[in-house]
């Protein structure tokens, strides 16, 4: 805790309770009940503070192993420093005591045990404005303590500088940013130098001299750095005393750190979407492609697809070339509808994600049939072959197709008139048949057969006798008596012929 002004409070300027190993430095605490009060806060350092016109300047109570040094303690109504009961093994040295507790015989009081009122290494004590100039200085209190080595003159703080308020900006820099690091550095003797120490990704330590700005603030500028770099840093400072005391602020050995993000807050771009073949069949694999780009690079691309409105499935897409990503889907069934869309994640630390789903409508594929051939129509025949005006005519044909048959149709016309149609019926095996007629004498009937298969393509086949059509002409019916009268002349001629032959043989 440092660089605070705590004046004119009803109770305590600075009050630490149960706060071990604290540092209370460079504070001004005037006109309070207690300037600095410590309760059960052992192993703390209280240094370079100004505590004037309080009831007690510095009051450690039930607090052990503290160092109270280089403080100015002036005109406090009771004691400049008061070590309460249970405050043991403390060091009090190089403080300046001026006119504290004018009604008493000592400016300090010690009710603890084993406390030293001088530096046990340098054998230098404190400055007491009421010291006689010879011998030790008696400290009031039950401990019976003495400052064995009083100082002739008031002391300035000769400890190392105090480094506080370390901050860097921007707090989350990107690869485009210059980074500014500031710190507040104070020392009663003045500050000779402040140095920023930093390293990148655990490498070698580098240094930059920090520049004084104002109000004890020192600053350094570094960077920019690469995306995902980790910068660790700490600050050292050397004071302007004859001892050149150095302080290091390294966040208790953990260092301060900065993580470099990216200026990329934009998701990938997904375009040029296509699948091939554009009209696949049940025997085709389907290749889906898209062009995907991002300034930070691409982390992954996923194709999401579902069949006939079912559950969405995912497949990772592969970079093939020139920012083109591809995925291959196995064949589907005839009439399946496949819907699909894409997601892509970039390489930026935040993993910006883009979705391309055709504005929520998805992209789609319809699976057709590989059957593009029409049915086979063979064995076309009509019976009787020369019908009369009294007879119906039966037309037969053998029709087959691997996909099955949807319809078989006979098309016919009479004497070149309009075409008429009639469905043919399966009568057994692959044989289809239909009966037409009877027709009038001398009518000429032309006909052909068409068939449509049962595939999704509804392939059509026509057998029209190579464009000549099949045909027959209707003949007249001849009665029996007409037949005899027509045959008699022929029979007569036959007998006459036989008679002439026999007569010729007799003459010979």
C-alpha cells in the first residue's frame, strides 16, 4: 500500500488487520487517531511514511517481526511509535521522532518483547529530537527498551524506491498495437533510473529505459508483437542516494504478462458453392465445393447435411487448392433430397465462425435415376393378319424394362385419319395385348406402340416399324353360293383339259 494521503479521519489513517507481509510506504497520515494501525499483521514493512499530529503515529498491536524504518513522526499527541502488547521481535530504526508526547519522558513506547530500536547490522538507531546527545535513548513501556545508537541528525528514507500502479495499455493488445507500460516510482532520495524488463514467449530478457512523464509516473513503449505472443515483464528502479538502492517489482516472482490477440474480428467468407454432378443419380458420389477465405487463415471447415429432413450429419472438408474446400458424399437413393450448409472457423484466437446456409433455406440436391433407357418393345403382331369387316383385330407385343412398366399404349388411325389411343393389357409373362375393330371393307389401319417405364425419369419408347407404322387392310367376306359359282368355270375348264389330253393319247 503506497502513495496515499489519509488525513483528518476520526479514527485510523491506514488500518491493517490480519494482513501479514504487507508493505506500507510513502503515505501521508496526519490528524487522525492512529496514523498507521496494524493488528495481527506480522512481517510487514512500514517505511517512508509521514505521520504528524495524530494521537499515535504508528501503532503495531499483537504484531510481530515488522520493520518500521525511515518514517517522519512529528507532534503526535501520545507516542510517535507505540508497540502494543504481543508485538515482539520488531525492528525500529532510522526514523525521525520530533516533539511527540510532550507531556511524557519518551517519544515512543514498547510493551512487547525482544524488540530492537536500532539496525542490528549497521548499529544505527533513530533520531530523537529530545535526545541529550550522549548515551542511549530510553523508550517508555514495560519492555524496558533502549535505542543504543541514537542518530545525531534526522534521516531521509534510504531504502530502495517504491514501484506501484503498474499498468499496460491497451489491456488486450492486437498484433497492430503499440503497447504502453506505466508505473509510479517514488523515492525520498530521488529516482536515478527506471527500467522495463520484458521477454517474448519465454525467450531472452530485453530492457527498455522508462521515461519520466509527470507525478512520479514513468513510461515505456514496446511492440507491436505477433498474434498469440505472450509478453512477460517486470520493472526495476534505482534511487539517487549514495547507496544506489535498487527495487524490483516482478509481481512476487510471477511477472506481469500481456497476451497478444488479433485485430481480426471478422468471420471467414464462404462463396462459390457448388456440387457435382449437378443432377446426381443413385450410383453417383457427390462432390461439394466452396471457396473459403480469412485473413487469419482457416482453422476448419465443416459440411452439414441431412437426408429427407432427417438428422443433421457433419463431415470435415479438405483444402484442395486455391482456397477451395471439398467434401465427398456417398451415393444416395433415388428420389432422396439432400439439404446442406457450411460452417467455417478462422485461426484467430477467438475462433470467429461463419455459417453459410443460403439465408436459412439451405442448399439442396435431388437424386435422380441412372435409368435413361426406354422399354424394349418387340414381337409386334396383329391377328388375323388379313381381317375382314366382320372381324376384330388383336395386337400383341412383348414389352420389358428393368425399372418396370408404367403404361403401354396402342396408337392407331384409319385411312390416314386422326390418331386414337388405347391401353394395352398384360396377358402373361411380358406379353401385352389389345383388341380393336371391326373396321369397314377396304379400310387401311396403321398403328404403332409406345411404352413408359416406371423409373423416376419416365423413359418413353416407341416401336413404329422404323417410321413406316404397322398396318393391315380390311377385306370383304365372300358367301358360300358365290364361292361355288365362281369355282364352276374353273372346274369345267379343268375337266375339258383332262378330256383333250385323253383324246390325243387315243389317236396315237
